[in-house]
């Protein structure tokens, strides 16, 4: 646990903070963002933040996502 300063109020609170150690960029491990979103839901975090986390979950390409569909020859 680390002390974290809050912008809206004076003082700090203890918070669990994740500090990544990998220096390279890339996609998270499969299932990682789903776990983060599930934990946020369990903690009853604000709906706007839950929506943001959901937007970071990788989705399989499909209609309306990823590459456009093309006709088969």
C-alpha cells in the first residue's frame, strides 16, 4: 500500500498501486483487463470508470470491429 494524494480533498489515502516493471510496450496478457474490470465492478467503482476499463478489453474482430468484411470469391 502506498499513500496517494487526492486532488479533490486535502490529505492522502492508502491505495493499492500497480507499477509495471516491463519496459516494452504491448498488449496485456489474455484475461488481464477482464480481471481488472471485474475487480473494479466488485469494488463498485463509478460507472464511467467501468466503461473506460471495458473499452480497454481486447475484442475479437467481427462486424463493426477490426478489419471490414469482404465478399468471398
